[in-house]
C-alpha cells in the first residue's frame, strides 16, 4: 500500500477527522492548506505576508501561491515517507500542478478519496462546529469536542461559531464546492486513482471505509 493520498470533500464531510486517524496509523503528516497558511502568516515569511493580504481581504489565495506553498511543505523531511493532503487540490489547475511536481520527484499519488456527503448531514454537523477565535483550531461538539467547554485545547482561546455556518450559507457553499470539484473528480476518475466514500455515515463507519483503501 502507498502512503500518498488526497482527501477531497465539501466542508463538514469529516475529511480532517479521518485524515488525523489515518495520519496516526500510517505515521505520515496531514497537510492542510489552512494550517500551512496560518503557519506561514505567523512566521512572517515573504509568502506568509502575501497570503495574509488575501486572507485579510476575504479573497481566495490564488492557485499559483497555494501551489508554491504546498510544494514547499511537501519537500520537508516528514513528508518523505508520504502524506495526506486534506482539501488540496481544490481546482483542476492545482491538481495538474501537483501531478507535475510529484512526477518530477518520482512520488506520484497513490489514491484520491472523495468524501461524498448529503446536504442535511453537513448542515447538522456544521451546526455543531466551533472554531478557536485565536489560533483557528476547529472542533465539533459531537465528534471532536474540546476538553474544556468553550475553550481551545491548544491555546485556551474562546471557541466561536463561524458566521458562514448557517444552513443557507452551507447550502450555497456545498453547491459551489460541487461545481468546482466535478472537473477534479473526472480528472482523477480517468487516472483510475479515485475512491468515492459515503461520508454521511458515522465517524467509525467512514473510518472503516478509509482503512480499506489506505491500510
């Protein structure tokens, strides 16, 4: 079995939870763009400063910048044995750039897992989502609650509900996500590396599906 995976799926599909479980089992890091962005911003690197301008303006970080920062992260020592990309690539351009990079370093992707989930399930799950207002760590009151109610485990910052976690906003995001992801699913489907999982089930049931593919 390989150790280079991409986890795709809409917000609330449970990608992060499953990535953490498999990351532990395989001993490889989870690489999520949100985490890399936050780290680059906090380190004050040149790329970090560029990213913060987009993030602060509420604009999506451009593909070119995202691709560059992901490629930098994949060069780090802990990714030598493999990695799980969580929520990246998000577009066909990103997917093709990633493939070109991985072919160049002779480490192609092993599988791409798509976490397919029904809208009502996402709405229910995201209603239970809380985010640390200081460090951005995400929790779920049902599946990943904090140790202290209303406080972040990492920095003890107060947990808040994101303004875009309302049912209407979630439906809109799901629709946009499906439109932008369809070309990606076609792309990976043609490469015969795609597995579609039913992510509407419980964390334990989804974890069994993931293990079948990854372990």
